[in-house]
């Protein structure tokens, strides 16, 4: 498996995986699919903060991060997004992507990485707990998707002191 910084040539693969979750899943509360242009712009803007995993020519998944919140006081806090193809799940791909993104975030001077996880996504909660994230908040049903109110779990991991 190769993990590397994403390029705009990865945008279609990233959009495919991300949009499948937006369309069919509940791990994101967004219901508007990403356009190819939006993903290309994200890759160009974030640089090393977007990493992809491949096995040969097969795309396995991606991880990216951006600001947690606006305002200068939050400049050292980032929130990440990670999605894998169905074939990549349970093979350690997510762990490898996260290990790489921690390195990038530390190198950019970030202190905390935040995970916003759908409360019913028990696999996502377990994944982050296994990676050393600590649940720091559980917000009552505040987002609506697929005709249901959804709970948000916030978890954090300290990257550097």
C-alpha cells in the first residue's frame, strides 16, 4: 500500500467515495454531494493535509483536515474527514492514513485533531477510540438526515503539547 499526498488527479476517486457516503450513509450529516471542482479546489488549497491510499492502481481511501472553527484562537485545532472504499475497510488502511495525517498536522504545528462522528456510527466511534481519541462531547440530536435527527459525538486527540 502506498500513502501519498493527494493531487487533483485523485479528485474523482475522492469524490466517488465521499459522495457514496453522503448519498447512502449517515456518517456525514451533509446531504449535498461534492462536485469534482470542489474536491479539486480542496486538494489544491490543503496540500499535504489531504492524503490518499492506493494499492497498485486501486484507490483505497483518503483523509483530509481543515480548520476546526474560525477565529485565530482555534488556529492550532483541526477537524479531519476519512473515508475508505468498502474493499479497504478492516485492512488497516484507515490506521495508516491517520498515522500519516498526524505527521502532517504535527509538522504544520497543530495541537488537537477533532473527530465529529455520527452517534449511530459505532464503527467510527470505535475506530477513533482505538486510535487514542477521547470522547469530549455528545451533542443531542442536532442534525437531520434521512428523515431522522442525528446525534454528534465529538472526540479529540492531542497531537503535540
